[in-house]
C-alpha cells in the first residue's frame, strides 16, 4: 500500500497541474500553509511524543538510543534539510521559482556557448538531486511493519509524507512545464522524482536500516520541522496578515487532529 500511496500522490500533483491549473503561486502558498501546519501538528502531537515514549518504555530491553540522542538526531535532520535546500533551492516546500531558475539557466546555456550550458546543467541537476534525496530520506523512516518501533507512528509518517509530497509535486512539475522544456523531458524528470520514495521505502524495509526506524523517524521529524517552519513563517513584502493563509493553517491543524483521531 505504501508504494501505491507515494505514486498516487505524485500522479495527483501532476494532474492538478495539467487539468486544474493550480500551480500558480497563490495556490501553492495555500497548499504550503496547509501542509506546514499539518506536519507540525502530527510532529508535536504524535511523532515526537512517540519517540521519547519509546525511550522511556525501553527499560525492559537494550535501547542504545536515549533522549539526548533523539534530540540530536532531530537537530541533524533540521540542519540536513538546510544543506538539501542548498541543492534544491527550496522546492521541498513548494518554491516554484527554484525549478524555473534552473531551467532558465539551461536556456541561457544554449545561447551563450558551452560554459553557460554547463552551468545550467549543474543547476538543474542540483534541484533534481536535492528533491530526490529529500524524498528518499523521508521514505526510509516508514520502514518495515515487523521492525518499526511504533506502528501508529509508521502510519502517521506515511500520511505526513504523502500530504507533504503533493504541493512539492504541483510546484515542481508546474514550473518545469512553464520553463518551456519538452513535455516528455518534464515527465521523465517527474518520473525520477516519483521513484525516489519507493526506493526509500525499499531501503528502509529490506536493508539494515529497518532496525533503526526510531533514529530515522527522529531525523525525518527534524526535516519536517524545517520545512514546516519555513513555509509558515514566510511573509509577503507588505507583511500583511493573510486571511487565506491563516484559514489554510487552521484547516491543516484540523486535518492533523483528524488523522490522529483516526489512529
């Protein structure tokens, strides 16, 4: 089921761009506000308490991960996301200008000789690599049913990542199409991105990583916190109160609460 969910979300994002034309910045900002509050809600109300609860109840068994280690891993995830954004230029939280910027670099390369073309290719590769690493790392924390430290947290992680992936797909695919690159190439790039979460799922379930779901979850929670705080604290140039964004935040919190009630 996990593999299907990840692929369906990317397909839904692509259809949103192709059919509904909702990749404009004003819609992406609302998607981001919803997603950011959803991630924070699930992180603070379930994932973080679950991590520390697992440590507190681990006295009956050997548990190499203590409370301090959990906090350190959350911080590592937070600052790892800073590095990933250096590659992807913020596409993880739906910054459509990231893909536009890299594709303009490619276009400039065609008109300014080999040096410019090479620079454009490097920027394009950076955005795709950053997004793919982000997607793959997140998915490894879902792990294997038999070995995961908390089945409820595993399910919450799945839906958190799925909801987060939707606006990323909308912004990234929409901006790819807007740059004027051939549509077939845009679909190939999207396909590579779509494959990363299933690869992460496989690695988290069928390699030694399966024994470290708690550590991976702490890492991903740090990533969530960076993404969520970035999109929630973004302001417009006028710094005006945005009613639509505030409503989207409230809806995200409500959706997060409903997700937890369902578990």
